[in-house]
C-alpha cells in the first residue's frame, strides 16, 4: 500500500525539466532524461549499379536450378571477362541484402577472385568504394560476407596486399568501430561462430590477413586506424 501510495503522489506532482529553477519548487518532479533511439543499420543507402545491370539482363551469369538447390553459372568463359568492368560491378553488389541480387553478387565476386590472378591488381582502386559501401550498411550478414571477401581478395595475388595499404584510412574505420562486437550468449550455442559469421572474430582474422600480406608498412598503418590491434607476429 505504501509503495502504491508513493507512486500515486509522484504522478500527482507537476513534471518540470531538470537543472531548472522549477525543479527546486514544491510539488514538482524532475522529468526523466529522454530515451536514446535505438541505432538501426541502414540496409541499402542507394540502388547499386549491379542491380541495374541485373535487371537489364546485362550480366553474363544465370542460375541453374538443380535437384539439391541452385547453382550460379557463367554464360561466357570467365577468363575472357573484362575485369576492369565486371569486378568492380560485382563488388558493388556486395551491398545488396535481397535475393537474388546478393546471391549473384557474392558468388560472382568469389568466382572472379578465384580466376583473376594478375588481372585483379590493376582494378584495386575501383574496389575501395564498393567495399566501403558494403561495410557501411552496418548489416551484420553483409559485413561478415564482405570481410571474407576482403580476405579472399588479399590472398588472390601477392600484389594485392601491399596495394591495399594506402586505402586503409577508407576501409578500416568500420573495423575499429566493430572490432569488439562479439556476442555474449552465456552457456548457449553460438551458431554464428559455427558458421564463421561472428563479426568481431572476422575483423580480427581480416586484420591479421592484411598484416601478413601487406608488407612492412601494413602493421603501422593498421595500428594507426585500429589502436587496439596487436600484431599477429608478437606471439
């Protein structure tokens, strides 16, 4: 009874803003601070060029439906593709969060990197903005997939790792913001870790790949952008 009576008395008091002269008056109560709105990721900030090409039917890929599911197939020899056009285009599609766009883009990027070799290095400057856009979606799945793509990109050629070092200032701010974002699930099973979709762990793995393959200037540039990063060569 006493607690309910106290609540009733508080409700009957006039609400006043904090840190004001009114808050010193009788029969008043200080208003609680406003709630911070929950920060939500911005799924797709723009219509990608990849989506435009797909909707027009200008991409040299198709989807084969099989008994066990579907498979992405190329309509032309992948080794004969113009990497200056198609590699940045498929990287642009990494920002997509809807099927079938994201499915085509992700598989296309993986295939192009697997067969690219020395054709990837000249296109590196054109890949930075699409990678940055994908990370800036703040969409967990999209960011995890993009981090895996960055690892594959770095290891696709010996020239790629050092070529990315000048672009760390554009790529690594999001790494610094999400480096400690690991799920604390207590005694439950972390299925994201099983599927290698834990964002914090993937960021650590990607930074280590960048350091190992980025040459002698990689670590100091990573450390500048991500101060909490420790070299993988220390231990």
